[in-house]
C-alpha cells in the first residue's frame, strides 16, 4: 500500500473488509490506489482466483454525486442496454467491445454503505487493457474517436426518459458562469498575474457561454444519452491490438447534448501536454489529432448526427475547454472544494491550461471548421 493509504481511513484492513462485501471470487491479496480521478477514491483489488483476478472498488464522492443510488441506476441501465444490443447485433469479428459489470453485495445491492455513511461500489475490471493520459499518435487518436462513436452508437436507441439527471446542470456553461459570479462576489480574491489573466479571460467570453444552450432552446440541438466525461484516460485500449475496447468512468452517463462529449473528447485528446501539465504557457490544440479523432468518431456517428449537430462541433470544443477552465478557476477561488488538489494553486494551474487551450482553439477556428466540414 502507498503511504497516503496508511495515513487515511483507507487502511488495507478496512479496504479488504469493504471488498469482501461484494462477494469476491477468491481471497483478497492486495488493494492499491488506481487511476488519477479528480472526484472518487478508486482502488484496484487483486484476488487469489483462477477466474477474474481483479476488480475495481470505489468510494463515491457524495458531495459531488448527491444521489449516488441514481448514478448506479443509470450505470446499470446503460450496461444492460448495451449488452442486449451487442447480443442482438454483434460487432464484426475483428473488433470487440467490453461492458463493465456492476458487482452486487451479499444483500443483492449495487452498493454498500459503511457505518460512517460512505457509499461504496464494485465494478468488474477489463483485463488485457490499458489507458493513457494523453494521445500517443494518430492511430491512437482515431481509436479514441472510434470509442466515443461506438458509445453513442450503442446508446442511440436508448430513450433518455430511462435515465435520471444525476448532475443537474452538468456541462450547462451558463450555470457554471452564474456560480462563478456568486463565488467571486462572496470571496476575497488574492490578485496575482495569473488570477488577473483568468478574470480577464472569463470576462471577455461571457456571452459565448450560452452558444450550445441557445441552440438547444431554439430546437437546433436535442438531448441524447451521453457519457459526460470522455477524456482520453477513460478510453480503454486493447494491449495486444491497440484498438479501443471500452469506455469507463460511467458516473456521468445521463441525458445531455452529444456536443458535451464531442467537445470534451477533442479538448482532452488534442492537447499533447495533457490537462495536468505545469507548462501551461506551452499548451496548444493540435488540428491533426482533431482530424483523426473526428474520423474515428464519424465512422460510426454519421448515421445519427444531423446537419445542425455537425455545424456546432467547433463551438463545442471551444466551449467545453473554456467551461472546464471556468470550473477549475471557480474551484480555486472557492478553496478547492470540488476537484481534488495536490497544492493550493493546483486548480488555478489547471484553469490556465484550459484557458490557453481555448486560446489555441480560437486561433485555429478556420482550420477546425474546415476539418469538420470535410468530414461530413
């Protein structure tokens, strides 16, 4: 176990006791922190088993997901729908698509509440897979796009009425702008050149925050089932073939605009330095990666995207980069209450990365629009 685990409530003994609640098929050999999530606490459980040797154990952050039971309901609705669809219409033999399973407790529940009220769940682990924090090359970019296209394709016939809105206002940028104004009004802001830059950056783009919501209100865009967080590291790649085989981190599966997903995927995938870089001045949006991701995505998505959907792809990638920067900056001003932070200015640096990325996107607007038009 890492030192961090020894100095918190996440002792090995406690984690093993929680893991046993989910009926592991074998003795628990080890539990260690897994991934780099900003919200939940995630652990990889290793089993002494002849069958599945690992599963994922998570403590859900109930300050973020206030109705975690609805998160689990959405997750089960998604996984059951996709499994049935794959059974009725299997993919071609040269591709595979894995859907994680929600593991049940001894009481046949999809979660367990510990005596302190923490909300725990367990999810199957996809063997023979790996994920990356940033895009490796053009083919990896194309596969990341393919993964999002497959996700949307498999859910394109799932009525949104079957899903709960587990994070009301998620990716609705005007709402984040309103919260930012409230935080700004109620907190003393320590001025630095970086903070001044962020304040000015947000001020200059206030009206643009409404672009997608205005289009939805005008009937140009419509709600569908979305992933909500299709970052590069949430796409699992087959370690042998290099093909995308799954999308994980399903907490934000809910009704929304597919543009939230498209924009977030491009925002994440087309920044080679990644969102955790300290070299925020060097951040750049790479059009070549954008083209490859969209090629992979549209190879599956063309059948359900409308002309209006395609028209708003540039707006989506610009807006979602700005939105995430706004959320990081707001969290910095509020004292790092939402995103995990390793130091006092961590979320400020994250905001600077996204704002620089937004600037790069804006400076290449014509090239990005040309890419989207050529791929229709």
